[in-house]
C-alpha cells in the first residue's frame, strides 16, 4: 500500500534516511545493528517511491492521436496535398 505523504513529511523521511545511511557507512557497526538499519533504510526508500501510475485511458488516447496523425499524413500524401496543412492543425497553438 502506498501512502501520499506531504512534502514536509517526505523531507523528514529523506533526512532520516540520510542519517541512517551515514551511520551504516561508519566503521565498527555491529552486523545485527547494520541489518536493522538496512531494514529501516529500505522502508524509508519504499515510502519515497512515486505513487502515481499512468492511466490506461491516457495511453490509449495518446496512441489514437498518433495513429490519426499518421493516417492524415498518409491520406494527404496519396491526395498530393501539402502535408503540413492538416498535421500542424493538430498541434496546440500558443
């Protein structure tokens, strides 16, 4: 289960993860202590992974748009119409 943390909490998690990383790199850390710190470090890393995913309908919409652009280019090429007239109409204007 992924949790969306606010930015302030993510910053605190990053600080704690950095602190644990520094302690883990020190010489003379007992193996049992290092294993425990490693578990905590991995847990903090998992907390900071992104929680968003690309929706399938967004992927489908993008693929359909690209497919339509290729079809328009193909039809314009067969009709000997300047290609840029219709294809550039799909682009958003600034």
